[in-house]
C-alpha cells in the first residue's frame, strides 16, 4: 500500500516508517518540522536501504494535502501530526485545537475528496483521564483533564461520527500508553526540539550530563516506592502495532479504539534503575512535588490488541533503556 504518514519525521512516525517499509509498504513522510528535523529522512533512508520520500508541509494546508493524496496515489493515512506537550496545551489551547483538531478536519476533508477511507489515528491513554480501575481496557470511560487530552477526545469522537456516516470508512484510534526507546541502529529516536517534557528523554540527558539531575514529580503516590507508575512500551513494538492495525482494517470497517501498551507498569524509580543498569551511568534524582494533572498509576489491558490485531509488545524495559541510551550517545557524539 501507499501510506501517507502525517508527522512522519517525528518520534513515533519515523519508527513506524521503518516497520511499514520492512512490511513492503511505500511510505510518504509529511511534516512541518515543528518538532522534528529533516535529517531524519536521510537516517530513515539509511536504515531502510532505499530513499524515502518527504514532503514539507502542514496538515492545516488543505489544498496541499489533497494534491499529495492524489499525486502519490495514497491508499491509507496514519495521522501522527500534532502537538503533544500537556503544559503547553494549557497555556495555548487555541494553538492546540487548531493544530490537532483543525488539522484533522482538513485531513478528513481531503481524504473524503480523494475517496481514501482508511485511517489510523495516534490517540493516547490520556483519553481515559483519572483511571476508575486498572488495568485500563477500551471500555473504560473517557474524560480529559487538559486541552491536549480534550483535543484527542474530540478527534476520536469526530472520527466515530465519520465512520457512522459512511460504512466505507475504516478507522483505528490507537491509544498509546508511554512510548520510549529507539530503533536498534541508534540512528533515530526521541529528539524533541526543546527541553524534554517526558521522563525517558530527560533521563537520557541526565545520563550524559546535559542536566545535573532528574526531578521526580512526587514520591507520595500510593505505589510501591511512592513514584508514579506507567506502562512504558518500546517504540518499535508500537511501530509494529501500526502495521498490524492496517492489516486489521483491510478486513474490518467502522471505528475501532485499541490500546497499545504492554499491560505492565513500572515506577519512575524502577525506570531510573533500569536506565542506570543499561547505561552504566549514575542518575542523580531529586524528589519534588507532584506535577499537576499526573495520575498515580496507569497501565493497559492489552488483550484487545492481542485478540484483534494479533499483536503483542515483545521488548522489555532493558531493551527500551539500552536503545534510548544508544541513540542519546550517538546524538551527542555528532553535536
Ligand atoms: P513528535 O512531536 O515527535 O511527532 C509529531 C510530528 O508531527 C512532529 O514531527 C511535528 O513536527 C509534526 N507536526 C506537528 N504539527 C504538525 C502539523 N500541523 N502539520 C504537519 N506536521 C506537524 O511526537 P510523537 O511522540 O511522535 O507523537 C506522534 C503522535 O502520537 C502525536 O499525535 C501525539 O499526540 C501522539 N501520542 C504520543 C505519545 C508520546 O508519549 N510520545 C503518547 C500518546 C500519543
Ligand atoms: N516524570 C518525572 N520527572 C520528569 C518527567 C516525568 O518524575 O522529568 C514522571 C511523571 O510524573 C510520570 C512519569 O514520569 O509519573 C511519566 O511521565 P511522562 O511525562 O513521561 O509521561 P506521562 O505519563 O505524563 O504522559 C505520556 C505522554 C502523553 C500521553 C500519556 C499517556 O506525554 O502525551 O503518556 O500515554 F498522553
């Protein structure tokens, strides 16, 4: 299939591009480079052993998207493009809704015009809000506690309406838990343009000495060591989940929400210790107060993905840390 990846040079998009190429698909990377760099395209071509096509642009440019869908005879779209920093979304909600929600509306209009009706959307475990029970399955009630989360929920609901309006649509909302790690080559990984908000990329920079310590947001949660628990999933497992979702959509019409997680949670301190073991570096930590909006524990019931997509996460925490460390070291040695 010819697959358009919006946000294709970003963290998850770039790793998925490799897995799709390995599975025999042709990918077109589309990105405005607001949180990624064009050099990713070279790296991807190096890993894939062939040139991947990149088009610079913004999903809010409806006409451009429409032209691309036709020009490249796109069969399906994976929609990664979006802004994802929770704190920024609180400060700049209009920017978040314009990028995430308006961007998706433009994409849907262009897809309708081009008669392309297969879409995989990057959703998030954030749509579950504060968990009522654990592990979180797809029937768990949804709610949002910040504009970022609300933008994901609005989009999911919009997509549900689109699928109900026309039975030709095939839509998968993949609810990612906490993607971490990097491709085994160390050539691509999580490389935000600004200071990292997420734990793993920050941790990796503490290990290199770029930051003096990791600030742990709260050690008074009702968890084994008091720090927050999350379902960390290797980005290559996540990438494989997208390939499986496209296969699933070949046989299934309608709207589907599917968790992509491992089903197991680790605390912040467990991740810190695993990273120390993988990197051989000492990670100084400082406990500070809880970060507003954080939940204590979040992990997936991943049985639907196993049953429907025939997909399971295979890589362990050590692999997540080793690959993230390899990528960080390579990145630092080049700068
Ligand atoms: P990322 O920032 O690395 O990738 C997103 C890419 O989209 C970037 O390359 C950015 O330049 C691009 N982009 C942003 N707005 C755009 C626009 N208007 N037009 C074109 N390109 C645009 O983030 P990621 O971690 O790869 O996340 C991909 C998707 O997965 C996002 O939608 C995010 O909300 C979602 N998600 C991420 C996580 C996570 O922890 N990484 C968890 C759950 C969901
Ligand atoms: N944490 C720290 N210090 C840091 C960064 C994070 O202690 O510097 C802690 C957090 O408090 C939390 C855990 O590490 O307990 C993980 O935090 P992240 O910021 O890495 O991830 P979140 O679970 O907060 O959120 C991520 C994505 C969201 C997505 C969510 C659900 O950022 O976009 O996972 O999958 F919605």
